[in-house]
């Protein structure tokens, strides 16, 4: 090999080669560092955006669910929720209860999984089951109240069952009217009514024609029946306001739109049925009124 070759370790070019190698190595390290930092920054920004989007989704979802609980599900009330977070998701468990004559009865828990990379997924821990004739429904081993659409023919109901329950037992019953009534008529005939069913004719359906499963019914809580018509008028106003809100949200409940339309056509909120709770001996006289067409027994304590 030529002694003057640049590959000769003893020639005069070696210091320049070493200097060039060091300079090249520094450039590689700097470029690699910049690229790595840039990648982590981009991933971090994407993660923050996705996480904020998940939190927005949670906020919107909770807003809808909270308002929906005010107008959906007979005598079902939102109670509390707990949330656990992980690096890329969160799981929220909401608890819903029924008010059985002042006794809070846990009705079901609902788990919702929120993810930064996907839409929310809801899991019902305690789903509704049905009897062999599809006319009775159960949740947590307790009966789910049914409503019967006004104007339907006379059918067998739960009056005999109610009469067979111990007179001191506390029960929940759904009462369906022969025809719709205004709120003042409801309070006059049933001064202790707890919840009012407002029929949604274009949406409410069930396995058996003419019946509406109470857990899927729309209506409102009668907050202070003892205060009379002024109080229930406020309940009705709040009911209409919540329906309007639900129809306008991003995660809107599209089922409320036919109900809003029906109320506008009638000019006022008409009640098709109610929920009553109390001791059997106190409820039996109420269901003998001529306006009652159908009686459905729900929660019984003790069962």
C-alpha cells in the first residue's frame, strides 16, 4: 500500500479524519436527540389532546345521563358515582336507586368505560330479565313495574297479587289510567303520587303490545305533592326544560323529540299513569278508583 495513502495510520491526514469523525458523531447525536425529543413531544401532544377529548366526552356523557335520569325510568333516581383512572382510560360506576316510601332501594349499577382512543362503552351490571309469558320483568330479583297504554281493553293485572301481600309490607305500584289526566286531576285523586308517566306514543314499545316497561318510561318526579298545584306546575316546567335540553345536546336523546312534539300538540303535559309507594293497606283503597285501568306491582319490601 502506498505510504502516502489516507488509509495509512501514520500519514498526515489522520488528525483530520478523526476530527471529521467526531464532528459527524456529534451531528448524529444532536439530530437523533432532536428527532427523539420531537417524537416524544408529538406523542405527548397527541396524548394530551386525546385525554382532553376523553374528559370532554365524560363531561358530555355525564351531563346527558344526569338530565336523562330526571325524566327517564319510573321512580329511578341517580344516587352516586365513583370513577377510577388509568393512563389511557377511566371506568365510572353510577348507582341508581328507587324511593320506596322513603327507603332508598338500590336498583342497578351502570359501568361506563371511557377510552382516549374510542367512544364510551356502557355495561349494565344488572339487566332486566323476563318471565316465560313476557308480561313480567325482573331486576335484582324484584319485579319491574309495567304501564298499560290508556284506551286499551281491560286486562288482568296485579290487584290479586297486591291483596295477597302482607298489609304492612312496603311496596311500589304502577297505576295506569283509563284515559290521560292533567296534573291537577292526578293530585286530586292521588295526593301521594310520587312519579308521573307521560306517554311517548311514537317511541315507547315493549315486547308485549300495549305495555310499557317502567324502566323505559318517560315522566317526572312529583317532588312535593303535599304543596299542591303550584309545586307540581314547577315539576312540569322542569320536565319540559330537561326534555328541551336533551334534544339539543351533542349526545342528545333523540327519543325525546316525539315526546316534545306530542306535548305541543296537546297543549299541556298529560299524565297516563303514576307510581305510588307505601304500605299495602294504604294503597289498596287508592287502586279501587274508577280512573284506574291497570295495576302493576314493583318492588316489595320485605320481598
